[in-house]
């Protein structure tokens, strides 16, 4: 993205087009785009953060990051004229609002006054008064689609770190273009001369055609072998699973070919346009399969066994480049099958953005896997739901839930991944750190306790909390991009290794004491928030004692060499 891409005409006609149904005004649409594309929130969280209406005290969005204990107040200003710039007037007015919001008493007055109900609801829902009283930081975020003029630039020099400005240049620099590949670019024709085609035109002139396609024809679709055909599919071929083996066997059993449509749910193909539609041919241009990767891959592998009797129900939908419609069809067509929550998140912008950032950082040597069945080509793989477990333990601070892996890409997805500070750099850095912690598990003397899965996540949590007990350590968790850019990650891992080793030693003492007390069930306690928190509190206290006794270095000293 370039700053000019955010000029009002292009902004409204292109960038904000997917948001038109979610918000009436351009500023409200721009806010949601910002929250999803720059702040990396889930669409539901972006909608919840929006404050739409008059009398909103200059606040268009309100988002609370409980992990960093920060309240983000967001104001959006769009300019319509080309080459327009923003001065200091709007910035000064918003800065005044920001100062007022730091007073819990002012919040209470606002709730009692004539402020817009959306703002009041947001303040109550997020318990803003209580969180300000508890010491949460208030950060002002000003978002505009233009550059600042000289007055605006001069004013920024007077602001502190709690007032952040996203102008056109910063937005374009921080935007991660996903440049989604959506299947095969090209044309394909089905021979429909010997089958009936059902035509169904839905609302908004969306064309669909349903027919029984010859299995052999389907194997001629481009992109089966290299996976391009399935770019929008929520999962790729899973290899020789029990179901795929059974499917392949039925393909090779020629006596079953006429019954194949009875056993098979069918294949859904989206195309940009239907270019031929007559009794002989159905022609498609730019197409992708959104449901049926397993079946087509099995057909392709057993293509020498396919007879003319083998047919599969095919539904073709012309989406004309409508991404929102394509997303909806993909979701609903896959909800009818045995698809995991992880599969349904595979095309989510949050996951695709993390994949791109992660693999750019690794130079393509390690893979961030978002789809089951991706070809890793022998490279080291981090599965995105396992990355979620690492974030849950080390960043969110809830290791007691790490046994519920099924929730990571489902109900916990937004809490874990949908936050502004979850970047590819953080995922990569914490992944490396987690394996340093995992290696330190060997210091734990009781082997059954050491090899229990939750123990490694608890130890990772303990190490991260010890690091975060220092202000410099807290900043580390927001600095992985700088550390990686300056090639300091390997040296940082040596520091993590040192902290993890001493923490594992201290955990031995905690485990022994608990055993002496009798009736200690570590399998239950590692799933207890109370036990995890109180034990980590004691480990942190022990670390402080070690620092005072010169047995350990302060976290700030250990982290001094790094770009934090």
C-alpha cells in the first residue's frame, strides 16, 4: 500500500467497499478497516469497539487491551480533497478529550450526562472507570487518511508516548498486504451435453449452475497437483487418512461408479464469471474450489481407474469478484462437513497476515501452517493452533487452559490472536523462546511431572511473568520486531535459556514442598488458575531474592544489550 491509495476516492470506492453494510458513514467504515487491518482485531471485536453517533465526546472507537492494561481511545478524520493535509486543530481537541478520560470521576459524569448511548454502553461494558482506577494506561489514537501539514508535524513534537498518530504514511507502512491468491487464473469448459444443468439465479444477479460432472473432466481442472485450485479451501488434502483411503478404494471399484453421487456431498466451485452457458458447454473464467479438495485430490490420484459412469454433483457459482459473498459461501459450504474450527480460521485475515509476516521473518525456512495438509517441503512447521497455545501461556497468561487446544481457533481466537500487538515477529520470537523453556524442563527432577504436557506451558508462563516483573521485560514483549531486525534473537534466546533453567530449579522446590504437604495432584493443579498464579508469585519472589543475593542478575541487566 502507498499513501496515495488512501485518498478519499480510492478509499471509498475500493478499500472500504467491504465495510459499507457494517457502517453507514465513511469514518465509521474507516475505523473498522483500521481496527482490523492495523490493530489486527477480529471483525466482531472491531464492531464492538466502534462508537457510532453524535455526542461521542470525540471518541469514535474504544478498545481495551487487558494484556497490556491499556485503554485505546480512537478518533478518525477523513479528508475528501486530493493532496489535503491535516493541521493541529483536530489533534489539540482530541488531546483535550484524552486528558479528561484519564479521570475516573469525569467518566462517571459522562455516564450521567447526555453523551451518546453507544459511548455510555462502551464505557460500562468495558468497565472503564474501574480500569482507570486500577491503573490502566489511557492511549489516544488519531487516525487520518492524509498526511500532516507543518503545524500538525510541529504539534507532534510536543506529545508524549500516550498519543499515537496514524497518518496516511504510517498506515501504508504498517498495512500488511495479503495479496490473496484465489485459485486458478484462466478458463475451463465442462462438457454438459449429456447431463441436465439446473440454473438458479439468486439475489443481486448471482448465477449458479448445478449438474453432474464427469469425474475424468474434473481431474483436468488446473491447480490440483500444486494446490492452486484450493487456495480458498479451508483445508488441503490430508494425505492417506482413513476417509481418503476409503474414497480412493471406491474410485478404483468400477462397479460402484454409478452410485458415486449417492455417496458424495458434491464439489463447490466459485468463478469470477461464467463465460459460456449452453446445452453443450459450461465455461468458467478464474475459478477456485472451496469445498472438495479431498475428493478432487483422490480423483486425480486414481484417474486411471475412472470410467464415464463416475459422476459428481458440482455447483458452480459466479461471484464476480465479490469477496464477501465468496467468504460466506466458503463458510457455509464447509459447515456441513467434518471441518474443525482451525480449518474455518485458515483463510481469516488475522491468520493469513501472521503467516505472511512469520514466513518473511524466517526467510521461508520455517512454515506457519494455517491449513491442514499444507506441503511444508521438509521445512520446520509451526501449526497455528500450537502457536495459539504458546501465546495463551506466555502472552495472555493463561497456561491452565493450554489443555483445551480445540478452543484456540474457536472461542478463544480473538482473545489470543486478535490484538494489535500480536505480530508475526512476536509469534516467531515466542516460539523460539518456548523451545528454550521446553529444553529447561529436563531440570525438573520428577520425570512424570516434567513430561506432563501442561508443565512446559506452566514453566513458559512462569518465565514470561518473571521477565514481565521488570518494566524493561514488559517492553520486550512488544519489541520482537526490532530484536529480529537487528539480528539479536539468538543472543536473547541465551538469556531466556538462563532464566528458564533457574526457574525450573526453583519449581523443583515448589513441587517438593507440595508433595510433602500431601494429596498434591499436579494434573488438577496445573489446570487451576489459582494454583498457577500463586505458584508463579512465589517463583517471582524467589527470583527477587536471588537477585538481592547476587545469585541472579536483574532482568533489566540481562536485557540491556537488546533493542528494547
